[in-house]
């Protein structure tokens, strides 16, 4: 009989005995009692104390159910005070304690709860849980770091060594398919675009104070494209700003009583006025927006400090210093760039903060993780060359009769009258004597970069005469 559980014999289980329910368990008990004692349950239960009307006829019966014999206590002995749960609900219950004990709580020996875990084991479990949580947190942090990691190397770059760009040579035998010429016609000469002032854009002013390059703006300055576009007088705040004085009545016209005469003067003045007007300025025009941070203001502070520290050849000196800390391909580390601008050029943290430097230089990083090109830095920092200066550089370089697109540096240095400037340019090419760099090859792109470095603080038009 001991191999069976309580719920195998009784339909309803209860500790109070109110719903004992009798099933096959009682039959086993009856057989056992008769075999051992010769008596069955039909005999009055002598082991239960008697009371009531048998002795005292005046005694009132006790309230509640009559005390009855319990089959399992008489067979198995008294039970422990544990939570009664059917065995069918214990299977698959997992870690839930069917006795009502909370494992992580302090050990308490009380009615209805059996202490099965000691205090030391509870401390060990808490310590193991803390270590496991710390390891999981570290693993989650590492997984998050790898998920947000920026990989700049391609599969080819990680398996093969990238060739040095400075040693790359153009292919000697190229296959020319004339695809672009067939699709779009012969390529026009670059001088056509360099003569158009509508393509000029200022990179050192606030974006709200400059006009973007549009087809209409370019057509306004090109005589070949101007004949098919009607444009009103450029009298507004912008190039294509409207002027409503010609449409106002006589009493509201601000030009005066003689409206026709004033409009005639306006038309004649337009013949000498540059329609490609630019407001300029590193701060927005509206006073309420002047307190907002901007990249134009940061570059203007650096420009002023460079001029105060290194003079009119500051950008040439800056490029030379940057090449001293760069690699063979012209890449310089972002941290080295900031240190150079602060230590050598005198840009203090009050002028430009580390956060402003980081935001600006990070935007210039494209090919490597923490390195940027010197040409990208100089193009972003210095003011852009106007179209007229680029046209003059092309004419000067062509006048020196280049061979295969290259002339000797000494040929151009001989045209410069300023001895100090010749010394600065000689030093920029890594030499002290002008004769030692006289035969250095000079391309049009290199000449354009040199003039662009001189343009912010030197009159390059006088230099290119």
C-alpha cells in the first residue's frame, strides 16, 4: 500500500478531515487490520477518545465536524505539516517548491515550511548569481561594442596589402573606346567653365549667406546660354531677388516722384553691377541665429590664429608641418592634427573646443578609421579659389610649355619676384636652397594647390601676372 500516493485513493484531500473521501485505500487498510488484529473497521474505534451522551447526558456536542479516524495517519503515521499537492501537479513543475518554501529566503523552521537549504548555501547561491550576472553584463557589453564597430577594411583590404598610392603609375597602353564622346559629344575645354562666375562658391562663409550653384545662376553669366532666359533686374537681396519698385503706383514708389527717370537710372546701373552678389560673413544675417554654433565660425577662428602666428604664408607652412607628421600617402592622424594646431599654430581650447575639432575632423575621415587626407583638410579649411584665379593658373601653366603635363619647379620660381616667397616655397618642398629643387617636376594640380594655399592671405592675381 505504501507504493501508492494519497490522491490515488481519495478524490478530495484535505488536512482538516472534512472531505476525507474513501476509496480503495480503505479496503487495503481493512484487509490489513483484519489480518493483524482480527478486527475490522466495523468495530467501534477504541483509540479515539469518547465523549458526548454516553457518559454525560447533559453535555452539549462540540461544534464543527465530528472527529473521525484518518486512514493514512493510522497506516503511515502522522504527517509533516507540508503543503498538500497532488503528484499529478508536481510532475513538470520545474523549480517551484511544492512545499511552500522560498529557497532564497532566510531559513525559518515554521509551521507549513520545511527548511531544506542552509544559510551558507543561500549565500553561495547569491554570490554565484552575482558573478553570473556580471559575466552576462560583460558579454552583452562586448556584443554591443562589436555590433556598433565600424569596419573600414573591405575583404580585399583585410586579406591583401593595399598598394601605395604615391607609387602607382598610370597604364602605358590604355584602351580608348570613345564612349563618352559618342554619347555626349566632344569634351569642351575647361576654360569655358572657368570663365563663368556663376560657378563661384564661397566655402568660408555661413551657408545662409551664400547662394548655391544652379543652372539659372550659371546661365546668367554665360552669353551662350543667356539668350533663352528672361531675368528681371537683380536688385533684391539675392541674385534672383525681385524688385517691386517698378510695379508700385506713383504715390507708393520709394524712388521718388519721377518714377520713370529713377527706373532708367536703375537699368543703367545694372550694366556695371555684378549680378553674382554674395552677402558673405561667418555669422547668420539674423541676430537671433548668431549664437548658434557653426563650422564657418570655427574655421574663421582657426584662420585668424594662423594669420597671427605664421603670417601671410600660414597655409603653406601648415601644409608643410602636416606632411612632417603624415605617412607616404598623405594621410595624417586626427590626434596629430589637433596637437599640431594647438601646439604649433596656437589654437587654444577657448578658441576651438576639443568637441568642435572632433566633429569637424571626423567628417573629413573617409578611407581610414582615424586618419584623414591632408588635401581634404586644406580644402575644407581655406577659402576657395575664384574661377578667374583658376583660369589664370591654367594660362600661366600652359605658358611654361609643359612636357607630358609636367614643368620644372625652377621655371615657375624664376617668375616670382618676392625672395621671401621663393624661400617659403623652397622650404615647402623640403629644401633650403632654391637650386636644389629647380628640377623638381611640377604639375598643374600641384601649382593649383600652392596658389590656393597662398590665396587666403596673398594677392594671387598680382603673383600670376
